């Protein structure tokens, strides 16, 4: 019995070490088959919200909001998180957290960075273009409030972009201290 326990422990440790690395990326074997995904698929800890032409890469949104509405940041500081293109939300999120300089504060980017779902821990606050892709896929998604959601794209020292998901809303410039919804995304 003791020998079986040791074997199980070694196997468990190997699986855990294989599953995640220090760079917050979930690893899969290079030869693992990945089938094409479609918007609305349950995959990678969330729901697919955008798919590139190859069907193998895109964005996943968390299945629910990360909290009640919160401020973009607790500080009126210029973070340099001004990227808006698809797949730039991760860089913006890192810049926001780095500039905010506090581990205990509750703000949109930190909530996304701290989020873990089904073993995936590489979530981030979407850029405004990524948030707009979620809005475009809304008919195949659920669980969004009727309010505004934060993007990671900063406009100025006191403003960032937000957007409504449930209507044909366009991006809106919002003061950073306003409370908006937060929905994390990750790349696949």
C-alpha cells in the first residue's frame, strides 16, 4: 500500500509540474491534438469568444464576471497601458499591475491576473479591441450584465475605455474610479 501511495504521489507531482510553468502559461504536449474551435464552445476554462481563421487560436472569456463592478484602478496614474489591438490586453494588464504597486488592492486588472479557472491561470483584462470581439459574439454567450465592462486600454491618467456587451455599444471613455464590470480573457 505504501508503495502505491508513493507512486501516486510521484505521478501527481509530475502532472502538476507538467501542467503549469512559472510564466503563468498552461502547457500541453506538443503533439496533443487540438480540434478547431467555434465561438460559444466551452474550452480552456471559459467560453470561446473569438476564433482565428485556422480555428486553433483565439480568445476565451471567463464564464462569469470576476466580481461585482470595481474601479479600473485605485490610483490616478498613467500606466502606459494604451495598447488596443487583439492580444495586447495581457501586456496592458502587466503594465497596470506594475504601475499600481500594490498587492492588496482590488482593481480590474488585478482581479483578472489573479483569476484561475479549471487550472488555467493566464487570464488578463481584455484590450478594447478584445472587449469588442466579446461584444460581437454576445449572441452566443451568457451571463453578462447590462452595464459597462472595463477594458485594459488606458486613455489618460484619469480615463480608460469601457464598453457595454449586451447592446451594440461602442467604446466609451470612462473615469478610472467608476465601477464597471470585469470579465477576464485568455489566449488559446
